[in-house]
C-alpha cells in the first residue's frame, strides 16, 4: 500500500510526461512480491510436512490405544 501511495504521489507531483518510479503495472513491486513468495514457499511447505507428520503419529497412537 505504501508503495502504491508513494508512487502515486511521485506521479501526481511530476510534470507532464513523467511517470512514477514504477509505472502502472508496478513491475518492480510485482517482482519483489514474487521473490518474497518464492522465499516463503519452502518454509510453508516444511511446516505443513511437520504438521502432517504430527497428525500421523497421533493417529498411530490412537490406533494402538484402540487396539
């Protein structure tokens, strides 16, 4: 949100023909958000695998208890 506001202020404050530091499709912002998602994805996947492993162990314990 800060990025869009700063870019809009820069765009509106400039003279005619000048664009913001990152024009409308916000390519630089999109690149940074994509890189952030790419760095977060492995961490999220690892936490999901850990959760699945804990659920599997709990299910095994419940099965043994029921036997």
